[in-house]
C-alpha cells in the first residue's frame, strides 16, 4: 500500500503529515488508511511538503 501525504504542521519536535486523495485534497479521517503521521524532526531534517509512505505486509 502506498499513501500520499502532505505536510500539515510542525510541533516542537515533530513534523505532521496528513493523507491526501489523488486530487490533493486531505482525506477524511473516516476513510484514510493513515490519517496522520508524526515524524521526528531529526529523522527528517529537511522539511518537504509531500511524502509517499509505503506499507508492506511481512508474513
């Protein structure tokens, strides 16, 4: 599964991204696979406006 996410805001120590639909609109939390993703600032030192998150099931 691949999820497109856009930057929403920064907190003291984290950047927050939200899932977006194919047309770029934020996905409603009721239908989003990953409604919000918090990434530590030191793990993503250069802030970007858009990321793609890939989730792979390991059996």
